[in-house]
């Protein structure tokens, strides 16, 4: 029986502090943390970005035309 183990490489959080949005990314291998401000307009579009990324990485098999 084959088993697989998951290893967390990066952890990301998008936090709001006093109306400002900040992306916090932690590299779990090195323990380093990077932060960057994110404009509200980009935060509002995040669901669209994630959907587009998922579609790009996992394209649906197109049906053949007959």
C-alpha cells in the first residue's frame, strides 16, 4: 500500500490592519517571513485570481466535436 506525506513549504496569510491589507508569506524551510502591502482593489479580485490560477493549473479536458 502506497502512502504519501505532505510537507508544508510556504504559509501565506492576508491580514487587514487599520484598513491596510498585508500579505505575509512564511518560508517553512528557512523560517523567513516576507510581508508586502496589497491594494484593496487586488484583495477584492483575489477570488478571481485564484479561479484563474486553478483553471490554468488544472485545465478541464475539452470535449471533442463530432
